C-alpha cells in the first residue's frame, strides 16, 4: 500500500493517488526490475562484434583464429586454393593405335595371290594389293585371357599388348612359306578394355570406345548424351588409376586446353554439386545460398543473401566462418583447437565502412559450407532493449492510471 512506501516515494506518488489504493506498486514494478537486471540477455540473432573478435583469447578448447581480411590475406588464400587443371595433370596424351587386351574382339582378313591359295578363297576384292589376289576373312574372335588369338595355319598368336600393325606383321611372318605372298589386315571390331566409362549426371551412363583418332573429354560426354543439369552447376571428375582430378564443366568448355584426351580405363563422372554457404544474422535473408561450381566471391555471396539490413546491421561486423588447413596462413595465435582432420577454425572479419574492403571482397572466394554472419549494430540492440522496456512499462502505467 501507499502507506507502507518510503516517505520519498510517498511524496512522488501523492499527486497521482489522491485517494488510498490497495495496489502493491512494488509488485507492478517487479517485472521492470527483472528486465533491467537481465538486459544483457536480450534476444539476439548471434554474437556481437566484440564477442566474435574476443573469441581468439578464449580458452584453449574454444579458441578460434580471428583474421582481419585484407589484400595480403586474400592473395595468400588464393595461392593456397589454386587447383591443378586437367591440362597440367592429365594432358599430353597423343592419339595412337591402342594395344590389344583380353576382351577385345578382332577380325583378320588375309590376302594371297593365285593360282596357289592356302585358304581356298574365291572372292576377289578390287582393293587388293595385287591384281587377282584372293581374300578370306577369319571369323571375329575374342582375345582370350591368355592374350592370344587363333589364325589357321599360323597357330595361336599372342597379341596382348601389341598394336594392330604389329599383329599384322606377326601373322604375315607365320604364314610366309605356307601362303602365296600373304597380306594381312587386322581390325578391332569391339573393345572392352579400350573404353572409358561415363557416369553421373548424364543422359545415359555408357562405356565409350576409344579409337586411334583420340577421343577427348567432351567427346565422351557427348556420346553419353550430355549432362542433365545446368552446365555451371556441373563438376567433371576424371579418375585415372588411383588418382582423380576435378574441374568445373564451364571452365573446361571455355578453355580448350582442358578438353584433354582420354586413356583406356578412365572413368569420367559428371557431378552435380550445388555448393552452398549459409547466411545468418543481419542479412536480407537467412538461408542456405547455392552457388556455381566455378565459385563466387564474398561480394557476390553477400549480394545473394540480400545484403546488409540497413536498420540493424553493423557494417564493421561482417564475418566468414570456415575451417582452413593449418598451413593456409600465419595465424595470429598458435592453433590449438583443430578438427580430427587437422583443420583450424577461422573467422575472417571485414569492415565494410572502409571503401577499400569492397575491392578485397571481390578477390575473396566463398568456400562450400562457409557461414556468412553479419552482427547487429549497437544502436539496434539499444532499440530492442527500449522496446522491451516500454512493452512492460506501458501496462504498468496503464494499470496505475486506471486505479486512480
């Protein structure tokens, strides 16, 4: 009651309450007192600038690297992330006859001159090497697991690892003295080994045979019907032996040097990789943002996430959270908190109140799984606090007014 209030409060409240009332003013003001006591725990979308920048001084278990983003840092990161191109690692192949391997099918055509004919052929070919020469075709046969084929009167001939001209010469050598002036042509009809496999986001996964002409990456991709997704969202991977290399498809199309010649046994995979980063905090929209396989810059990423919200964002508090390799930069502090893979948790900070930072943003590439965070401005936090105060104080004052 008013009678139980201190004298000073009684004097202040006397003009408002000419008549005694039975409301405990302390109980009405209690929620306001609690708000004042807990103002540090106001709802927020994330840490403030001060909280992020002080993260590198935290305990060893939670310490992260906070790096100011400038031109020197961008150059160092760009040098570290440079990937080797197809032309550097997979180029240099030259088209040539492909060696025979088990599983290949071949056809042998033998010419011999009359009148004496070992094979008894009767057909005359106008393209014969000698006038009146007769040709006989040995039925198509498979190169066996032992790497050999059978030719009548020549026996079983090892052909594994030999190219077609070498096989022709060996058949002629074995028939010399048996057939009359033999000439031989060996033709590969099918090949199970001299192929490349094309899989992934293509119209039809297929095994594409290689010819002496020399098929290239885009040739194999076309033979499989092309890709099913937009070109700028596709990454091409070539697996050769125990290693593999990847490049964005649109980069291969733009640079003919990257359209490398394929080798037998290569596996070409078209990968649909919607790379993405997550935008949080005082950005125009908080969501996962997809980007192309060739990558985007921080400036593009900030624009795609809706930019900074002018009414509450802090232009000095734009951060990119990511894991980096331990040798990426010379860290401000010795890395202690690393992942099982040896990656270091890093926060890159950029101050957009500095005009030079807009040039820096254009050279800083976003990584897959990055987190882009923009902190709230101090004025926005103050406005939020005042709104909360008035939302509680207004009902209190209204109640007091109604009890007069």
